[in-house]
C-alpha cells in the first residue's frame, strides 16, 4: 500500500471513531487537506515582494501590492468554482465579504472587522495555476509595525501544537539577513512538525535590485544565489536558493498590448536618446519621449526600471518580435520560470508525501488531545506509519543530512542526499543523470549505486546513524529498481 | 568681537601665542599652538552606517568622487574603512598586531566579507587617503559594515564607533520604508551621536522613491531625528563625474548631502573654536597674572604679597601631585571597579540565558547559529560597557576641570569664563548638549585628542567588540565541541552534549570577560595617563605663573616713587590690552 493510501485509511478509521463527537469536524478537515491541493505559503521579511511573487505565480494581479507594507493578515488563494472572498475571524464564524478590484488588485471590504481580528482572508478564484497549489500570502517579518510581525509569527508558529497550516514554504529574502535565518529557524521544527529543509525553497527576491537595475543584474543575482546555496546555515534551512525578479515576472505575465507597443517605440529611439531616458526613473518620467508622461510613469510602475531596460533590450536584440515573444523572454529573464519548474519538481512531485505527512501530524495531535474509545489503537497505527513509511524515512535522513546533524564519510553526503531524492524524486534526478538519459544508462547507474551503498551498509566499519543512513539509501535504490522492473519510472 | 569668523579666531590665537612666547612662556604658547593646529584641520569624523547592501560604499565613492571603497553586487564591507584626505592616494592598514602601508589594489581583499572572511587578516581598520576636495578641510568618512548582515557583531562595533563620531549618515535604500531593525538602530544612534543625517540611496532606480521618503520622514519624526531626508543617487553622481555632466551631478542629490556635511564640519569647528578661545582666555589670564601682581603690589604691597604667597603655596601643592591627582586616581580606580562589576553582571546574565537555551534544546542542532548569537550578545554587552566607560570618565574629567577652575581663579583671576574642560559653549550659539551629548568625545577632547586620535584610543575596544570575539570563539568551540561528538545525533547523548555545551559556553564567556576586562582596563589606564599628563602640565604652568607673580610683586618693593607711577600706568595699559583680548576671546 502506498504511503498516501495508508494515511487515507487512517483518516477514514479516525472518521468512524470520532463520528458524532466534536473531533469529527477536525478529522474531516484533515481529510479535505489530504485530498486538496498542496498548500504553499509565501513568507519573508516585510517588503520582500511576497504578494508580487504570488501574483506572478497565479498569473493575475490579485494580491494587493504597494510600496508601503500592505499584507496585514494571511491571504489564502485557492481554486474555486466561483469568485468568492471569505473572512475568517479569530473568534466567531466565517463570513462572506464584498470585494472589488482596482487595477486587478482585490480590495476587500472588512465590514465590522479590524484586520487584527482576522485569522485569515480566504479567496476562492477559478484559476488553472491554483488547481495544483493553494498559495498563502503571509504578513512580513521585521516590520516597523510590530503587529505585522506578530501576525507572521502567529501564522508560522500557532499557539497550540497542531501542524502548521502550510505543507511547504517559499521563503523570500532580499539578502541573507540575521532576521531571515532567525525566522527560517522559527518554523523549522526539530521533531516532526512544521517546515523542514525538504519543503522549503528560498527565493532571492527583487533580485534585479541587487544589480541596481542594470541589464546584467540577474546574472549578479544568480551568482549571489549560488553562493547562498553553499552556505551551510542556509542548507540547514532550505533546499535551494533561486533568484527571481518578482515585479518583472508579475508585469510580464499580465503584459498588455499597449505596453508592448510602448516598449517597441522606446526600442526604436536613437541610442543616445534612449540611454539618456533610461538613466534614472525621474528622467524616464520627465524627459520628452514617446507617449505622454503619464503612460510612461504607469509603465515604469509596472515593470520597474530593470524590466523596462530589459524589455527594450530584448526587442532591440530581436527577441521581442511580438508581445508573446517578449512576454516569454521577460519571464525567462525574471527567473520565475525556473522557480515554477522547481516547484513542480520539488513540491508538486512530492505533494502526496508532504500532505500525507501533515495529515499524520494532525491525526497524532488530535488523538493526543481528544482521545475517544478506540483511539489507542489508532495512535499506535499512526506511530507505526510515521516510523515505517520509507518515504518518511527518506525525508528524515535527507533533513538530517542537510541540517548537518548527520555527516557521512568524506564525499558521501551529496550522493546520499541525491539518491534520497534531494534533487527531486524522479529516478534520473536521484541518479544524477540528465533528464534525457536512456533507460540503459539509468539501469547501469542504478546498479552501480546500489552495489556501492550495499557495501557501505554492510561494512563492518559502519555503525550508528551512518549505517542506518546507508541502509536507507539502499532501500531507496531498491525502490527505484522495483519501479524500473515494472516499467513505472 | 564675534567669534564666528574663523580667521579672527586664528589671528587671535596667533596673537596670544606670540605674547606667551614674548613673555618666555613656551609652556603656554605650545598649548595655544596645539589648539590652532587642530582648528586649522580638525578631524571631523562622519560614520556612514545602515543595513547591509544599501549602497554605503557607493555613497562614499560618490561623495569623494573616486572608487575608494570596493563596490559589488555580491560582496559586502566587513572592516571599517576610513577615508581621509591625502595629496597622494594610498592605503594604510591597521592590524591588531601592527600597522603597515599596503598597495591600493589590495583594499578589496582586506575590507570585504568575501576577501577577508571572519577578518582572518586581523585588520582593525583600513585607512584610505584620497586627494578629494570634500575631505580637504578635515572631514573623515568611515564606511562601516552593514548592521544587519549575518555577522551582526559588526553592529555593536558600529555603535561603539558612533559614540566617537561627530555625525552619522544613516543610509537606507529607496526600495522600502524603514524596517524595525533600522528604526532600532536609528534610535540607538541618536542616543550616542550628536547628529544623525538620514540618507535615501538609489533613487535613480525606484519610481516610488518620493513616497518612501515621505513614509520614512514620518518614522524619523517619531524617532526624534530631524529631517529632511537627503535623497541621493550615487550612480548618477559617478556617471556625472566620469562624463563631466553637470546635469547628472545636479540630479544626483549629492550636493544637498555635501551641504549637510559642511554643516557638521562647521558645527565641529565652532565647538573647537570655542574650546580654543577658552584656552586662549586661560593663557591670557596667566600672562596677566604677574602684571596684575605688580600693579596691585604698587598700591598695597603687604596684602598682595600675602595673597600671592598663599597662591604660590596652593599652586605648589597642585603641581606636586596633591588633591587633584588623588581625585583622578580614586576616580579611575572607582571607574575600573564599576566597569569590572558591570561587565561581570552582564556576563552572568549572558551565561544564565545561554544556559537556559542549552538546557531546553539539543546542542547538536544549530550549534553554529547558537555560537554566532552568543558571540553577538557578548559583543553587544561589551559595547554597552565601553560606552558606559565614556560616561564615567566624562563625569570624572568634569570634576577634575572644576577642581582646577578654583585654583586658576585664585592664581590667574582674570579668567572670567568657565575653564576649558567644563563646558565648551559658544555664547548665544551652539547649545552645549551638542558637544556633551557624547561623553566619550568630551573626555577625549579634554585629554587633547581629536576625532581621529579618539578612534585610535578606542581602537582596542572597537576591535574587541567586532572582530577578535569571533576568533577566540571558533577556537573554543572547535576544541571543546566541534571535534568531539556533538554532531552525533543519538538521543541518549543529548544530556552529555548539553553538559559539554554548557562547559564550552562557560569557558567562552569567561575568556571573553577576561579579555574585555583587560581591554577596558587598558583603555581606562590610557585615559588616566593622558588626563594626568595634561593636567600636570596645566598645574606646572600655574605654579610657574604664581611664582613669577610673586617675584614681580617683590621687585616693586623698594623701587623709587617716580618710577613707580610710570610703571603703574604702563602695567595698567598692558593689562587693559590683555583684558581686551580676553574679552574678544570671551565672545
């Protein structure tokens, strides 16, 4: 039986045990979460560009963004049949809210509620992007307004010991800051809860600003992200670090035809004139040039100086023959494409595991808090699955390797992490092969890895956690081999 | 005479020095010359502080018009870089062990986190000399490591530096409004530094920079920091310089910042001028004393001689190490005890908190981070104690100055204004809080140190709060923890690991406390020595003035009546002349 099937069975038996008791509703919630899309929270310091990135991922300017601080409560964005906004107060029953859209951004009428009274704002929005991921926009940390920081801490470290609301986390940071490390730590639980390096991706956000809006800014940002990936402190806290220029991504994904035409006209200006215009934002807005100043200001506001410079550059290089081509080019530059594929590879493919793990946590917590007849046996079952499921064992060793709690003899850490699915659960990713590698190569690499790790697992010199880790790697290889034998890769 | 005019002040100082020399009093003329020299080229120390990667180094480069501080998208400054005037560009590196000139190209290797990780080069401060017009009149810019970077021990070093600075440029970039850590830093900076100038950087790339500036001005008003915020673009300025384009230089906003810096320089100069004028008055008082003695003796020899004998005796006691020296010694011993106790109290609190953390977690997880946090905390506590040393030493120096004032009044009574060290006000102008806002600067000025020398005196503490803490720490941890079994994640070992961790923490805090105590005591001994030398010279000069006064009075006894009258008139003229000068010095 697969891991998820086993967890589903446990949830079903819990539903029977709790039938007619107050616990039943919570079991149903656990079940719904297991069946629903993966919940990914977007977290980070204040003004790290969380809402902007969310919009880029959804493909619509939904979440309000603003030069000041604007996200004061967690906003949930989930796929739905109809457009609906629900206010969830800390105390009392959820209420439907009226909303309008200004330039796309949602404006929600809070009615009698103060933002501080709300647990969350729930947005149902028919969207293809939200079908596989529910996205949660969270308040910033290190805000000058203390209430905002508290709101963020409440979200990631709820008062009671229930599983956190998110299955995975995208953590946005502008530079690596002491506050970032502290915050990542606050939702990295040492036992079996919350977020772990495996379900956290760090994003170097507003990456274009590192290079102060220069055309090569994203290359600089990639270099910085590369250095952060080598940082042990970060490796302990997240899987990887990727640079994203969120504003550019958001603007590109929603680019309009008139904006494209203005970029074209700018690209057609003589070199000297264009350069003068793009020297500073004030010049771009104030100097004589194509289109009325107001239009140019609007363009700048949406794309930023880096986006504007890049768009004009791409057109001049012949990479923006039409709006679609330019849009694709800008999205590629912004880094959001890379982030998307990373999400698909790291989160979506592992979605069942992450959700199942969250459900197990929630069940364990429920039976501890509200025991009823028969929950003793259920608790034992939950523990058995927690301890036994190979997927969880893999994840545990992976986390231990990443956090440095477990170290293997020289040079083995990286390979062990990869075979345990650290670069993605796909067989080729595990074996360190190209996505295009043929079956024969896969088999050869697998046989090689299996033999090597079997020797390590059985070596008389191996003992303790290192031996257990080698055994886990062997199991991972055997599971791969089984998959290949049945042609299930 | 108004003293606002610097030329008038230096003319007056030159005049007083000449008179002292003519009277054979080189001990007094030297004091005036020293003041005049410092006034001609005062060290005005302006610290450039702010979060990590907001463009502090670029701003310094744009201000001096040369690429002196390394700027890169990725690298960050990790060692304070002091930029001062020099006719030839050059780099001078002050290390923990020695000082040495370095090739200019080496700077990036020395002052960045990447080139010099954890300051393994043991650099204390890097001095860069540039032939920049802005710096020609003594302005010194100090580029600091960002306050929020991973290694925030730098933040407390920056705070200690601020206690010695004349102003701080607080830089934040235009992409977002102030964050909590930035506001905390502003509030702390405002307490220790006389002037805070808020600078918004990178306005060339942020369309909404005006809004951010407004929001920030709101926060500044709340924090009691005067505005307006100076909006700048280092990029436009550097382009404007490179391409010789006045329009870009105008748009960069740097001119307004230079204006604010000139304001700071002006304020420091005024304060220094006031101090120099006080000194001039004191010197004139002593030059006048023998004349006055003679003048009075002509009228009433017996009473005058009696008074002067008393003054000589008082000055002899002063010069022969009496009450004031005891006051200084007792005060410094008391200070050292207080510092030791305060340090001990703070370290005990650190240990208690660290013990709680270790007792409730597994040291195998996050030990490095815990270690970094511990080092940071220790550094903050040491920094707070160091700033406190300034408060205590400042109070002591003030008492010493008051003690001397009484003697000066007795021996050289023409000194009408308060003595040099007590206050340095400029009548009707700069409020005294400007100078006394930083006790450290006060006491260092009393000891005759300018801003740069002050940084040198504090160097040991600066180093201590920033850099050296890192090294002993990694050493201790390496020996006691890292090499052993702390990373072994088996549950049953948690207790053993905790014991080891507690042992390592205690060892580290003990070592840190000892080292900090040593540094702080060394600093206080140095302050004691300098104050002692300064005041001993002062006492010797007074003793000499008193003896010369007595001798002058005794000479008049027995001179014939006709000469007595003409001598009396001559003395009255010369005294009137000196008093007019002193009146000028009094503002």
